C-alpha cells in the first residue's frame, strides 16, 4: 500500500480539483435550461485524475529512498 499512496493521492486530488474548478468556472455561467453531458465531465475528471496520478507516482519515485 505504501507504493500506491502517491498514485492514489494524485488521482483523488486530480479528480476533486477538476470537479471543483469546473464548478467554479463553468457551472455558474451555464443556465439551468441548457443540457450538460455529465459523461463528458466525468470522463475529463478521470483523465485529469490519471494525469495527476502519474505525476504523483513520479514524485513518489523521486522522493523514496532506495
């Protein structure tokens, strides 16, 4: 589990960060009458989470003593 903590933390940070920023910057400007595809938002959040997970794995591999 110690080896996956950077990946897990990066994935969660990436997803939550994307959803929070999407809410702040885009949802306040979209009127309720417009339809928004939730699948695209979730897919983009997962892609952001995967990118942050890769970054977390990279940082963890650089910080761990060998």
